[in-house]
C-alpha cells in the first residue's frame, strides 16, 4: 500500500494527513489506521472520500515532551 503523508504541529496537537490510493479496501485502510493508533498514539479526526476512490485521512495526537515513534509510511 502506498500512502503519502503531510504533518502539521501546533501548540497542543500534531496532525498528520494521509492519502490512501483508490485500490485500498476499507478493511485494509482500517487495519492501517488501527496500527497508527495502537503503536503511535494517533486518533482519527476526519476522512474524505473522493470520486476516484482516493481517501484523505486526518489523524491527530496530543503533543508530549517525549515524542512517540513514527511508523514508516
């Protein structure tokens, strides 16, 4: 699965936008997002589904003094 990511950091939260290609099934997308949640502390904020089947997903996690590890995308 190929995912592109962009990351934004503000005072309290880190945000990451992921783009899932059209061929990714809902089950595969849910599994990938569950891995991000379980091991890196990300939570789902928003999902947009485009007409071509591409999904744009926004995740967030609270900033801490010690940053959690980032999963390779």
